[in-house]
C-alpha cells in the first residue's frame, strides 16, 4: 500500500506544500519479516554507497585528528548488540525528526539503518566524535545558502567524514567532488593542491551545487539522488518512468548505487539522531589546539617543517589536507600553511632553515633607492663620514605573509633598527607598506 504524506519543501520562496507518495509498511506487519509493499522497489536491487564499506570507515579511525582528539567515553556503556525495535518505532522516530526533507521508511531504508547500527556500530561511534570537527563548518555553509541543515549528514555517506577520501572513480574530499564539477564550482586542482580536500572551500561549493540542483528538480530526494549520479541520470530515469518526478517512483530506473543513496542518507540522519537508543556511545572529542596560518612564498615540504620545528608531520597533514604531495607550492603564488597557534612563531624563527633544507631559496628582490645628495661642499672629516654612511637608503615594500622579524633578517638588520628608521612604536605592518631597512 502507499501512504500519502505531506512534505514541506523549503529553501526557495516559490516552493510550498507538495504531496508525494512514498512506499511504507503496512501498520500491522511488525511481527513479520520486513517486506516492501511497492513492487518496483522490492524487485530492484541496490548497492550501499561506497563510504558505507568497512574499509572506508576504518580509514576514518586512522586519521590523525581521530587518533589524537577522540577518546572513549567513560560515562557511556556501549552495547555489543543492536536492540530490536518494531517497524512502528522506526517509522515514528523518522517522523519526529525536525527535518524539512522527507524521511520515508521502507525495507531499503531499514537495510541501511541496520548497516549502521549493527555492522558499523564502532565506526558510527567515531563519526559521532568526528562530527564535532566538521558539522559547524557544514551548517554554516548550508545556512549561508538557506538550505535544509539535515544535508550536513551528506558527507557521512559520501566520505565517512574523511577529508582526504578518494572514491574508486576519483571523487575526492568530504563532499566527494568529481574533478569537473569541483572546478565548475571554483575548486582549484593542480598536481600539488586540491581544494576539494579543503573542508571549508568544499563545503561552500557543495552548498552552491545543492542549491543549483534544487532549482532544477524542486524536490530534495531528487536533489540528493542527482548529487550522487548527476542530473543527467535523474532526467533519464524521469523519462523512462513516463515523466514521474518522485524518487520512489523512478527508483527502478536509477543506477544501483543511487537506489541505495537516498535510503543511506535517511539512515545517516537516523543514526546520528538515535544512536543512544541503539546503545552506541559517541567518542568524546576535545577540540584541537587553536591554529593560525603563515603565508609561504617558497616551495617547502612538510618533512622539513616537521624536522626543523620538531612537529608531527601527520599533524601538519591533517591541518593542511589541500596539499596533495606534502609540499606547499609557494613559488607560484603565496600559499597558506596552517599550524597550531603556539608553533607559528617557531616556524617564523626557523623560516630560513626550513627554506634552506627544502631547496635553493629564492632571493627576494629588495628595493634600493639612492637618495639624491646636495652638491659637494667643503666639510669636516666627521661630516664626510656621516654623509658616506647615510648616502644610500634601502627600502622594502611589505608583501603578504611578511613579518617585521623576517624582513629584518632578510636585510641583515634588526627589528629595533627597522622600527627606529621608520619611527615605529609597535610591530604592526601592512601589505604595501614601504619600510626603510637600512
């Protein structure tokens, strides 16, 4: 049987109430095996999304952030087995979730819920802990584009919250952008860098992409399905179904993984909401130390930074997932390197040594201005010596990433002298500022 439910689709001003038919269980089948009452769905197989495999989820637990900042909770006793619940309980819990999007319940959704709550219980515990690192970023990006916040769980089924995840077809990052789609949404990819692996940049790109898909389909289930297989495949399934525009009605005409994609999304929302009822304890997380960035104008590699500054290279990688080969390509354009706040000053102090170890250091050009001198006159020896010492003044224009200490070292002087020559009281400088260094 089919049960008509009302779904509020929000996010754009012209969208109102829409009636969608979703396959559901008969209310009296709680004692029986789960069976789908929509014939098309029951006769069509599906694949779990790639991120729901044991291998992909196990990789999450080996990330530096997870190993360093997640610990087992002492206040929660994790059950070894999943408790049994009736279909009515699952259905009621899904309906009670504060979501705009339709959270249907059927055997495919139940299979995905069981996948999380039975086979992947330990991994769910880790994802609950990892969510503290990434969910604020996802929520901010989605809220910026006025999208349903439940979409923040999309990276769970895309990447298992692994910012460096790469699928078998090359989709990369938390939001699993393909190369062409990523570039279309402003994510730059080179041999050394990949913005798809940047949590912030990729989240805003994903929000824009989801917004654009909603402008096309006007239905969030179709949007999620299109995010997985592309809008062309969704349009093809719509045509093959005779023009139907409901996910569950075009379900048999979708690629196998896409058939499991929306159910997996529903299951991810369920798992992240009702984990406690299933005896799963979230890993406790302590937020990483505060970080800051330094602008690097040379090519430097992580190993040299780690060696000179006595830092953990895995920590540097975790803070800078955008760099694919452990190299910051500063030669082409000044590039940011993110480090713990307390280690930024150490990097600045050891900058010359890091550059030297990373390869031949580029000598930055220094502006040399020869000031015009008055016509020679008869002077004393002391006056001639003073004139000789001040006849050439050397100036430097501040670049992005410069510090007063670094400028002084490059020009063989001290911070105190630079400040005295420029009448400075503090250490603050700005890009484009012209400083006399000698």
